[in-house]
C-alpha cells in the first residue's frame, strides 16, 4: 500500500494507482486538457461579448439621435423628410429628443405615482383612535388625515402599530392594527 503524500498531482496519483491500465491516466489527462480548452473558449466568448457591447452601444446611441439614421432611406423618402434642409432636420431631431425626454419624465412621474398605491409602515408614536380630524404620521415620513369626520374609534393607546395605506378606486384607505379600515387623504407639505 502506498503512503499518502501531500503535493502529488492528479496525474502522478493516477499513474501510481493504475500501473496496469495506463490508458485510464491518459484519458484523465485528455479530460483535463479538454476542460482547459472549454474554459479558454468560455473566456474568449465572454471577452467577445464584452467588446461587442462596448463598440455596438455607442453606435446605437448615435442612431437614436438622428431621424435620418433611424429610418431606412425609403421610409425617409415616403415620409417626405428628404425635402427638409439640414437645418430643418437638426431642428426636428432636437424636437424629437425633447419629446423623448418629456415622455421619459412622464413615465418616471407615473412610476412614482404608482409607488403610492401601497404603503406599509408603522405609526410614528402612539395611536389612540380616530376623533374625526385625526392626522396620522407614519414612520416613513408620510402624513395622512382622516377623510370622513364621522368616523370615530376609541381604543387603547398602542405604541407604533403597523399601518398600511392602500390606494383604491374611491381614494386611500388606511388599515391600522386593531382598528377598522378608514379613508384618509395625504397631507401635502
């Protein structure tokens, strides 16, 4: 039996164990070489993709800027844009760029508006109930005023109860632990 020696490579271990079957060792070496080749291929593929992204992205950004580059020549002709002077084309490109920016800002505003569809937080401080005009401060910094002054609820004072505000068809509803849900309006600062 062979003693275990630290530092032997897999190839030498294979030779020692398989003296009668040297083909096994050569298969192992071939497998290691194949693994090394596949790793080189993967690295080359990743490098190719990165370089492609670096050189293609600026070209696509440049095409976004000009309507002439964005359209095919026959689309450009059918739209009647070939009748415009270079200055008029530049003005059209500037206007389209401004329109794109305006659309992006509107989309961002819509996204921020939809973020208010559900707010989950805690009441900042204690909550003792509803008295008709109660303003509730949440720990996330938002403030909500009770919408229906007829809603009254007296309960035991609770420290930092969980709260959720849901934007529905009829407005904002607030749910606080231990209290029936009620309508609220956001307090604008």
